[in-house]
C-alpha cells in the first residue's frame, strides 16, 4: 500500500515537472510554420495540399468523444469546404511540447467564411481549442491526432 502511494506521488510530481519544462524555441518555430502553411492552404482552398499534411493514421475526436478516422474526416471536410466561400483560418499555437520527432501542440483555431442562406451570403465564424499530435516524417510534419477541447471562457 505504501509503495503504491509513493508511486502515485512520484508520478504526480513527475507530471508537474514535465509540464513546467520550457518550450524549445526552435521546435515552436517549426510547428508555428506548419500551422501557417495550413492557414495558407485553407485560404487557397487546396484540399489536396491540406490532406498531404495529415497522416493516414489520423484520428480526430470531437467534444462528445466521438472518434473520426482519416477517411471519414476527409469526406466531411471536403463537403464543408464545398459549401464555404472566402474561408480564412487563423491558428494560434498556444503551447508546444515534445521533441523533433513528435509533438503535442495546444492551439486556438479561428475560422471565418461565407455561405449561402436563403439565397443570400451570410458571414460565419467558428473558434475552438484543440490538442493535436504531429509526427515528423521524411516528408515533413504530419497530423496524427486532433481533439477538440472544451472552451472555458466565461
């Protein structure tokens, strides 16, 4: 019992120490460039370029905990993009942790677009936070996981 208690305490301390580690500035710069590229490809409506940044093992998780695999996510994304005009994505990297092989990035996404509603153009916007995992491959950084996070703003 005492050993288990000490193990729990040790893991808690290790967890706090890991989160308090400073970010690697060069890694942050690399990951910010990945998200800047994503924003640029969204503005160009370059779906092929966007999906080249996503690993086939990719899984996205929504707020309800529903996992969406690569193929289903791709189909849904393409349908959404077809309905949106003037789409702009702005992703702010909040935190980056990991190494130059795999990272976890906490980001804030803000998207604006226009769509037709009853024959007229309506401006829409969406903001949310995500925790995402990116893995380095021979072809650059690829997204492998994305989870939408609850927004705790009052």
